[in-house]
């Protein structure tokens, strides 16, 4: 069965890759075909833009011959025409930790055997820790080819100096600092960005949301959340300007009416508590959901949902009614609210079950089907940068993934298949919709790092790109991408790389 897809936002640079999680609905669906098979790849010989250590996504430019590279160190403009992958200009982010040229690459060539090896490499040789990795995590490009970046309490807008001559460079064209407009206790701010369908900028901090004029950065609307809440993941937007935000205990729909940012039920807004648990020992941030809300269902005659995983130690996949709660709906047993349309325990086929089956990754949603991973390890380091370097080579990884389906007749989840032997360290999984393959990035004791592809319908392994034991194979919180011709775009600890398959 085929359902309507995400409505492209006309104010974004492209329908695919204009922002983190690929599109406005945060689907993590790639519309490009990827061939099946096993490929041995040396990332050192593939075209790469050296940067990092965190490069979440390489963004679509308004000019399809180019892409924007964004990392915690720099912003790049990359020529991708005719199957190239060549940086044409580079802007070293003044907010970034200053590290000597080539130092990250040298560190990534090391073999880590203990957690002390990792700490020496990251804290001493690179002089970094987790507070240095929050620049340019959530970014976005608009139809005018402006790149929006959040760092601490600032929203920054970058553009080409000369659009007709990209080699002329990148410049910071405007910024706004909310230092004096942040509630006491809102420890970090301006992490998350998205765009309304009338072209307004959405900015969400750890306890607040704002609507900004895209050109002037003037605040047009604001709402504050509870001072006992924490938001650590991005936001989804529907074509009616419903804005979906999940804190560590409450799922919300806000509504931009065109004149105000509303939390009123009369405008279609709502809020619902959901279940949460303990803060896990690795990978994940906080005690609530580790996932960005993802929209499911776009036909007004069918179930229209927003999906997350909750925060309990052995997580559930949870669907909320996006619009009015149907008359036939009843509160599902074990849920906190009638707003919750359904929830289902995630097991990943693990037996015995570990203390945590949890995820820092979004739910991949294709039509009324969903995919989740378990990536919380038994042991971790409290510094998330150390933790992401060590996960796999030094710290034993978590195992497991599961595919679900929402039944629009019974209005309930059902599990389709599980794999208890698949590893997803920290990278956001994606699905190729035409190829029906879902991809993860993991580290395996015998073969090292790889991107693994599973058949969407059966769970069978149908794709492997094996990188070996080179640390460049660590995707480190990034999202897996593919080009239109099927090449892999791998955003590693050492920067984005084009892998010809």
C-alpha cells in the first residue's frame, strides 16, 4: 500500500537533505536506489573533506551541483557535480575549538585498545571534550542557499560571498544572540532548527521554542516549557505548520498560526506526557526519548501520527494522534494519555534482555512502517565525545534492531522482524525507499567498521560496505546518506566521504 509522502517545504533548498533527518517530517527516508552486495572500501583513498570530529549531515545546496559540509570545526562548500566530491571553499568556525591542522587525522590513525588511549587522544592530543562538539549539530539550508546554524545561545546565518563564484568564500551574514532572553536554568539553547511552510525560522532550545523572521531574525513568537524539562532532539513540522517537540517527559504539538506560536487547543495544539526511565550509561542524552519526533501518515483519511521511542529502560515505540483524537479511540493500557494512539515494547529479539534497550536515534518511518535500533551499551564514558570514539573498538557495543508496522485497521503496532546480531553504534539509520534497504553503522570484532543494509521486508542482510578497523569508519552521531547515483555519503569522525559503490 502506498501513502502520500512528506509535502516538500518550498522554503528549503531541496526536498531531500535540506536539514537534519532529511526532510521536514524527519523521516530518515532516502529516495535514491542503492544496489545490493558486499563492498570492501578503503576510506583513506576515497574523496573526503577532512574535518570533524562530528559531522552530522552534508546538506543540499540550492544549487544541485554543490552541497554544504557542516562539522563541529568548519563549514564547507563542496562540488558534487559529475560524481565529484571536492571542497571549493572553507570557513573555519570561530566558535570551534582550535586544533592544529592534521591533528584529528593523525589521532584517527591510532589504534585504541583502552579507554585511557581514547582519553589521551581526545583530551590531550586534540585538546577537546564534549563541550566542544555542539556547534553545527542541527543545521538547515533555505531556498536562497543560506545556511542556518545553532551554537549555544546564537543562531547564525552563513552564505556564499558570491553565488556565481563559490570559490570566493563563505561569510557570516547575520546572527542573533539570545543570551539575555533565556530563562534561568536553560543551560544550553538554540540547538534545533526547522522551517515553517510559510518560511519562518523555528528555533528550539532546551526549554523553549521561538519563531523568527528568516531575513531579520526578529522574534515573532515564543513559548516557554517547564523548568524541569529538557529537550535534546530536533523537531518535526507538518504542512499546516504543526510543530512537534519532545522534551524528556512531554510530547507537544505547537501551532504557528501565521501570527502567533500557539499552545492553545483551539488552534490544534496539544501536549501529552509519556513514560521515561533512568539516564543510560552510554550514547544517549537524558532520561526521556532519544529520538526526534517523526511524522507518519499524510492522507487525511487515514491515521495521522507522530512517532518516538519513549525513555523507559526497555523502550517502547510510541505513536501519538497528530490531530483530533478519533471518537473511537480509547486509552491504551499502560499509557499515560489517551493522546497516545499505541505503543509496543521493543525487544530487538534479545534474550535475555539487557538492562537497557534504548536509543539516541530517531525512528525511521516509511509509509506506516518503522525501524528502531538499540545502541545503549552496558558501559560508557560520561564525556560523550570520549564515549563515541571508544564505542566499538574499546567499549563493547549494544546489539539489536526491530522493524514495526502500524495497522491502520486495528490502530495498533505489530512487530514484523527482529535482528539481535546487528550493531548500531551511534549513527542515525536511514532507509532507501526504492531499494527497500535500511542501513546501520556498526563495529564488529572480526571485521571492524561497516555500513550494514537489511532488507526492509525480511530483515535479511543484503548490503555490506566494510571499512575495516580504521577509525574513519565511525559515523559518530551522523546520518547515513546516499547520492542519487547510489554512491554512499559517509559522514565520519574524519569528515564527509564519497564512497563509490
